[in-house]
C-alpha cells in the first residue's frame, strides 16, 4: 500500500468518524452529563469512593470506545485510568492526558443549579468539572470511539492517561511514570485543559506558569480569650496574620518579599511584541475578570502580569468566629492559604523558602507562626515550532474554520513539566475552554458547540499528526 | 413588732434558709446541669425553640422557688423570664438580673465534653453557660427558694429579670423596661455575671468597658477567579482586608484610627494607685491569658489596658477557601468582625463612625467595602460607696470569709447602663466566676464551691440589704 492510498483510506476513515460523531452527538452529551455527576473532588478525602466509582465508569467508557486495553492503575490516592491502542507500527505514539478530578464547590449557595447535577442552559453545560477537565478530556475519548467504532483503527497509536489528582498537584502520577517510563513511551502528548480566546477563536497554549502553595498558621495562645477581659493586653492573631499578608505586597501591587523577582527570566522585546500581537487585549482580560479597574505590577500589561510575571495570591483566610452573629473573643489562632504563581527560571522550593523566611522573620517573637508547604510545579515553555504544534493548528483550522493563536497561560499544569522530565516529550495544549467558563468558581460551564468541535478537532489532530509524524522523521523509518 | 425582734426573726429565717441550701445542694447542682443542657445560643436563630423551652423551664423553677408571680414576657426575640415577690412594704426592692442565653460554641472539636451536656470533672461543672451566666444567676434563684421554702418570706422585695439576649447586646430589654418603668421600679439591682480575683477571693466590679461591633465586607468582584489565569492582574480582597486590619494598629499596639483616643476620660493618679493596690497583678492577668508575653499600649499595665484603656479586637475573619486542601482562586470577597471595647466618655456611635470612616477611606477606590454596625453600649462606672455595695461586701465576707476587693472589669454588660438610664438604679456586680472559667471559649466551666457559696452570699446579701435599706432611708419612712 502506497503512502498515497494509505492517506486516502485514512481520509475515508476520518469522514466516517466525523459522521459517527455528528450522529452520536446527543448520546455523547448525555454521557458527559453522567460523567459530571460524579463528585470527584480530589482535595476532599470523603470523596475517595466517588473517585473510584468515576474511574471505573471511565474505564468502561474507554472499553466502549474500542480500547481493548483499558484498566485502572491504583495509587495511594486516586486511581489513574489507563487505556491504549497500539495497532500502527509505523505511526507516532500520541499520549492523551486529561484529569477527571475537580475543584471543591464552595460557596455552594452561589450555584444556580447543583454542581454535580449537570444542567444544560442555553448553549452551555453547567457543572463542576464541565470545562476543567471532564468536558475537555471527553472530546478525545469520543474521537477515539468515533474512529474505532467505524473503521476499527486509529490514525496514530494512542495511550490515554486520565488522572484523578490534577487539582491537588498530581502527587502520585510522577512515581507511576517513573516506575516504568518504557510502558508510557510516546512521541508527543496532547492535553485539552486550557482556554481558547473566545467562541470559535482557537488558541494553542505554549507557556504555563508554575505554582507553589503555602499554609500559614498564626497562634498567639492555647485558647480563645474573652475580648472584654483580655482585649488590649494580648496579641491578636488575626491582626498579626493581617500584618503578615499586608506585608507581602507594596502599595503598587508588587510582591514585597525580598529576592522574590531575582530569578525571573527576562523576556525579550521580540517575545513581548509577539504577545501584544497575538494575545488578549487588556479589555478582554478585565472583561473576563468582570472588573473595570486594572491592578498589578507597574510596567506590565494585564496579559503580561498573568503570564510572564509571578504573582502571590491569598486564596483563603479564617480565624476566630465568622459564623452568624458575633462572638466576643480574642481568637487563639488564625490561618491563611497562599498560592504563588511562578514564571520560567523560578524554582518552587526556593521561592517557597524565601516566602517562608520572610513571613517567619516578620512575625513578632512571642507569637508562633507555622508555614506548611505543598507540592510545587515549575513554569513550562513549549516550542511553538514543534511538529505536533503544526498538526494541532491544522486540526483547529479544520474543526473551527479559524487559525489558532499561540498564547501564554497564567495557569499551571504540573503534568506538562512531568511529561517533559520523565518521558522526554513535549505537550500540545489544545484547549476548548472559554475564558468565562468559571473554572474553580461557582457555576462552572462548558460551551457545548466547543465540545462537538473539540471532538472533531481531536479527529483531525490524530489524522494530521500521523502525516506530520511521517514527514518529520523519515531518517528513523 | 420592733425593729430588733424583726431582725431576730430574719436572722432565724436566714439560718433556716442556709440549712435548706446546704441540705439541698445536690439537687441544686442537678438542676443547674439540666439548665446548662439547653443550647440557648441567642446569636443563632436556629436555637429559638430551645430558648423558648429553656425560658419555660426557668419560669417553672421560679414558681418552684415560691414566686407566685412568674411568667414570660415575649419579645420579638428571646422571651424575658420575670418573677416577683413584693411581700414587705417597708423593705427595699431588689432587682435581680441574669441572662440565660449563651455564646456560640465553635470550635466544637476543642471541647473535651459536649458543650450542652454539663459534666462534673473535679470541682468544676463544664458546660457552655456554666459560668456565663446560668450558674451565676441560679445562685439567686436558689437563695430565693431557700428563704421561701423555709420561712415563706424574703428579707427584701424582689423582682427577677432573666434575659435571653445578653450575648447579642440585649436588643429588646430596653424597650420592655421603657414601656412600663413603674412596673420594674426598684431601689437597687444585683447581677452576678462577673469574676472574682481567684478561688475564695471575692471581688465587686465597679466599672465596665463599653462595646461596639462592626462587620466589614470587602468585595473586589462579582465572583471568585482562577488564581492562575487572573492572579497578578486583579485586586485580592483578602490582601486588602489584611491591609485594612493591619492599619488599625501601629507597631506598638496602639490603635491607629485617627481620633480614637480623643474622648477617653483621663484617670486620676489616685484611681490608678487604687487599681494598683487592689487589682490583679500583671502576672495574674498573663497567667489567666495563658501567655507569658505582655502586649499592648505602652505606659499602661495589663490591668489598665483592659479596663481604663479602649481596645480594638478582630474577633473573626473569613474569605476565599479555608476548607481541607486548597482551591486556586482569587476570591471575590473577604470579611471580618471587629469589636471595640470603650472606656468612660467614649460614645459607641462616634467611635464606630471614626472606625468606619478610617476603613472606608483606607480602601482602594476600585474595591468596595461595606461596614455594618451592631448595637453598642457605653462604659459604666459605679459608685464604690453606694449603700448596697456595703451590703454586698458584708455578704461576701459572711459567705466566703474574705473581704471583697473592688475591681474594674474589661467586660461589657450593657444592661448596667440600661438600668441606670431607664430605672435610675445602680447595680451591684457581685460575681462568683473565676478568671480561668473560659467563658466565651471551649470548655467553659463553673467552680462548684462558688456555686454553693454564691447561694449563701445571695442569702446574706438580701438580709444585709434589708438592714442597710432601712438604715439608708429613714427620712422616707
């Protein structure tokens, strides 16, 4: 069989797959609704059973899709859902990564419909995880099904890894990959867990910020004290914690932790010009944030502040009595959670140490502060000219009728760095989300036309990747 | 009947009452345990039924005690339990005030035994409200019973007002009193809701701080945002709230709100000498606070800082995600509760306005801050040479075998000012609590020997008051 005729057959297979996907769209959406019904909050240990149930359901979906090899890889935490199809000796191996775990849902009262009862309103599917990442990862599962249930073959070899701990920093994935990297050997990875610029405006993410989180606990005494009897004569942990948090920033929105910016990679003016030309405008970012007032480090645009500049974010605070009514106490303790977003060349451990030292040394002597650090992830930059990036661009163009732009993201996907380090592969971040999908927030949603087009984009991507893979590596054949 | 023989009979009646109280001590304690079992948290609307049940139970106890006139006065909030005995035309009228509502119990996990399951451990009764104020008010109820169930008469006329909203600032009591002040006409009031200096070391409180509370709400946007996508480009309400709270104090523990100290009444050096001679030492206060390090306004002792100096206390804070694990958000809002303790000549409204203006003017323009103010109470100073103070001192000496000291308290009892303003009477603050009773905190307790001696002190107080009342007002007879 010549290359030309092979292409022809593939083209035919793709047409059948596209038709199957269109005819089966309603069932695909119904399945996604079921998928979103599992409360797979990885940060909440009480959800461990739900996570197991969801993982088993996903294995069944991979088998339905036609992946004979599909099973669970148990870890000390959530199981990894694994599936593979390795039926084309001469085609590249594509690793499809996604995560089926989700963020917590609080504040629950701000949800218009229950977070784990997926609800269609207008052209959107509302549910926790609808966009991040259940809806997005499901595009690839359904693309695989569309190929295998029609022509019985995929254009490329595929390994599917669906993780259940992405939202808590993927604590077990790396040891699974490290234990047997040969088992997961691949040429490139694809991941749909990022945003497009807007409806019908595709985007390929080529850079991600890193992340490291700390928890602070300020304790002034062994127990709450009566505010009347002791107020004025004992240190107040809420005030001290406030002083510590206030001290993390100067008046101009710049992080005031000594050494914080020391390792930040300088960005060339050519890159900044590229960003200005292709990136979202200030207005778009502020509109997505539903605010009118810019805020942040002077000398940088909102797009730059959220991508090539690090940020320190207080994500939670609690102390004393915050329930209904009031309670007249000087509380014994107060705590806060802080997340730092990192840019290339900042080391998560090092930045965490700088911050920890700054906080501890700023705490009055007679008050105890403890700082607990969570797993960190470094920032990632990907090569915009990688061969698989071109395949993704073609796939987007075919599915959405528009050329994708290349974007930096302020988000963090630790797995991208992990795949680079452990498997030595680059990842194509082919996202289908919208900037206002409210991921991590109440009323998260996924734009249903992007679910449909996403499945098509995945079909096109696998086909194009097969061709690009052949073109890219002739010496190896 | 001559005055002398009347005294003789009274003395005999007192002996009988004292014997009755001693013989019935076990049942009295059992009843107090039942009383403490009602979860009468006035700050929690879900407890309204429990509050009604407890109030009805108290009316039954007043009737058991022999008060024919005992009933509920319903209000828009908790009912007032009222009882009276007006059987002595020539004796003074004593108003006994207490409150049967309690503080919230959070953090529940720090209680060794459930807060509403009164538990005896060693010489203490552990329960929310055991000391503040169920155990203390019950001494008077049981003293009344001890008189009426033996001689059938009290040495003085008595009106009993047991309130169910003291912990939320007595929002309905003043309108009840104002509506019919004649009905509650009395010569003096007594209230047991304060502390002694230590075990067997009685104290009469002659000054109370005032109090006013505010709730702050800082809002930066309509919804939580993804910390990666937006962190660095949008204002963070936790950081802004922290800046506001940090800005309420200077580095030396002094309140930094402009004008805050303007109206503070200067205290004479004679009064400060009196305080040094009779008040608790620095060590005692720090030991009660379970801390070793003094904190607060320079130039004042811990006792002074908590009595003749105002204080600003952050009592609660919350914002973003503070549950298990973490959530990568820039929260939309954050809130805090602040309590200010006031000293004589500071006006609650005025101080609240100063604080509100300071907070609002310190908030960045593009962020909204709302400040909600709760009912306030001014500080109170009582005359240490009032005739009823002498009667209380005698009663303490007889019951505890020790002379009471005269103390200022940092606490607030708005009712004292209310009785002064509406009924024109002074209050004797005859407390039986201990400094480490953990009122408002987990594992609140009441020292059982003080419950027993408190009943005896109340018996002695009524007897001595009758004599002092006769001595004080001969022209009126």
